[in-house]
C-alpha cells in the first residue's frame, strides 16, 4: 500500500472565476475607495497570486474598469427608467435624487457612489474611467432636461449633479437614510420651482 504527502493529490484546486473576482473587487473598491485598495489586498481577497492577477486583469485599473462596467449594469441608478416615465420632469428628477439617497445608504460598509468616489482617485487611468461613466450619466440627464427645458438644461443638470455628489459624500460620512431623503426632498421642491410641470 502506498501513500502520498502531495497536498495536490487530495483534491482539485479551487477554480478561479473572473466574474466572482469582479464582484469581490467591487466590494473592496466601494468600501475602501480605489486608492486604498492595493494589489496585495486584491490578490488576498481573490485567493490568487500576483502573476495570476495580472494575467487575468492586466492591472488594478483595468480590473476597476470591469468593476465599473458591472456597477453600471447592477448598481448604478436606472436613469432611463426613472427619467423616461410619463410624469413631470421635476418629479422624475426628485425621484432620481431619492433613489440615489437610498442606493448610497443601502450598504453601510460601502456607502456612497462607486463612480463618484472614483472620480477623485490618484490613479489617472482609473480616474479617467470613472469620469467617463460620470460624464456619460450627466449627459443623459442633461439631454432629458433639454428636451423640455433647453434654456435650463445646464443649471438644472449642475444642480442635480451637485446634489447627488453631496448625497454620496454624506452617505460615506454616515448620514442616515432619513436625513439623505430629507435633503433629496428639499432639492425636489427647488426643482419644482425651476422647471414646473
């Protein structure tokens, strides 16, 4: 009878799943911010070594881009759904702000907006990726506003963007959902005066 001390003979190693890795990386980036997450943090959380990490994703910034792609599909605000509804635009924008408040406060370990956080990171490639998502979202909002109120499109878009940034930052600082919603509702009242239905 023969025995072996080879640990690899006991079973197959856990298979690396890039999709699961992106979910794990998203949690890390959202909770700590892009700059505070190191490649060592990522490889430890993903259970892989650095060469495997670089082979799978190319770089930390490239992984972040894939995280942003996933976030756009699963965690970002459903802009077309909220702003495409048949109701006054000011009401839709107010609902957008309330939905942002709920989303930003949903997870106390990863509060705020992943994209807005990324627009401030030090890494140029990651920052440009986040800014691209942010600019695209604002362009969509502005287009919807301009369809009905072209003369107000810039200032209303700026107001909505500034309010969302403030909600995200406040959520990261631990402000309660009730207070975030109160801010969103005050902003909604202001929007009703600027672009009445």
